[in-house]
C-alpha cells in the first residue's frame, strides 16, 4: 500500500463510515502510527486539507496494556527455580 491508496481509503471508507454513523469529522481525533505512508508529505497535506485532527507522535506499536501477565510469568519462573 502506498500513500495514495491510503488516502483513497480514508476518503472513501473512513469518511463514508463516519457519515453513516453520524459522527462529526471535524470533532474526531484520528490516530495512526509512523508508517511512511502515514507520514508522507501528501498524506500530511491531505489531513490538513480534510480538517482532520491527528495525533502525530504515536508509536508504531503501542505498549502492551496487560503488563501484569508478563510480571506474573517472570515471577513464576523465578519461584520455580
């Protein structure tokens, strides 16, 4: 996928879906990672032209929200030694 296809998907699928569910495009906040097609000049300009609020500094992979499972795993390993 390149930035042009990504913009086409946003234009058709995302906007149409938001309109279908009566969601306000200008009041929504959009989040995407730092993939090159998301950060390209043309996509950035498309976001500005579309009046889309976007979180710019989102990591490529979000941290695991269920950290306690990993802690328990390591604790069990240590206790079994």
